[in-house]
């Protein structure tokens, strides 16, 4: 039996973790009912990757497809998830494990980001805008920033004003990137490229207030578990299943 193990980062707020489960339940209903589907969290939740994976195996799963419900292939996807699974793999050497790509570069996410910028542009038709798309970021690999840069260029072509890609914890200094735009006398629109509004968004807002106390920024909503992302995840799962059948 094939099992799908969805992995979220996990939030300190239980309602966010419950929202993640509700989100995935919608996806589960769209997929083949013969698939064994379960959800685990990297942090802040008792349903760990190892415990859920072992439970899946005990229920007859012989092929586990791990789906990181993460925007980019950074440390969590490349290092943390495999490390969590290693003891399970050692304990059950006959079980086949595979891991899919992340979803941040897919069509659904791009549509939501584009819509966020378009909504602000429609609200301020007489103002010149500059957009900042802010992701989590990592210093370990440049790939997430490369993808973010490509996404920003794609959106910029559609909205007609500059979109600057930057990260909270990447190799770029997001405050420095924003400071560069202040001298241009443009209205700065910040779109957080996150699945939901958590402590990192709060931290970002606090840092902006401290660094630029007299500047008013327009900060939009996050992706907020937008249903368009479900289509991206459905495609990822379907392709992964077809490869191992």
C-alpha cells in the first residue's frame, strides 16, 4: 500500500496546526481513496515525522511518499526531514521511501502572490508602487533565493512595477533591501511569502517598526492556505504516485 506523509513545519499556535490539518483534509478528499494519507509536523506538535511514519507502516504501508508542505527546498526539506526519517528507515529496511519537491514555485502560489500585489495596486491607482516579496530564506543554499528571484521577475512583468525578492533569514538583508527603496519616494508594498501568518511575520513587522519608525508600509496577507495551492500539491502527489506504481 502506498502512503502519503504530509509534513508541515508546525506552529506554536495550535489553531494554525489545526488549520494545516483542515487544509490537507481537502486534498485527501481529492486523491485516490486507496492511498493511506497522514500528516506530521517538524516542530511544536506531538505528531512527529518518525511516529506518524511508523504508524503508517504498522497499518500496512509499504511505500511512503513524503510530501514537504513547504515553500522551498531549504534546510527543513533537505536536512531535517531526512534526519527524522533515518531511524524509521533503519528499523524497517524493506519499506520504500521517497520525497517529493516543495510547492513554492508552482502556479497556485504565484497566482496568490500576483493577486496580493494587484489588490494593492487597485487600491492605490494614483501612486507609484514598489513591491517586496519576502520569504523565509536560508544561508545554506542559494536555490530558494534563485527561485524567489525568478518568481519576482514573473510577477513584475504582470503588474508593471518593480518586485524585489528578499528573505528574512537568507543571505540577503531584507532591511537593507527595503532601505534601498525608501529614497525613491515610492509606496512600498510587502507581500509575505509564507503559508500562514505566524511568529516570523510578527517578528518581521517588529523589525520594520524598529528600523523605520516613521515609514508606513503596506503589508498584505500571507498565502493563508489558499485553495489554489491544493492543485499544486495534488499534482505533486499524483506524479509521485505514478512514478512508484
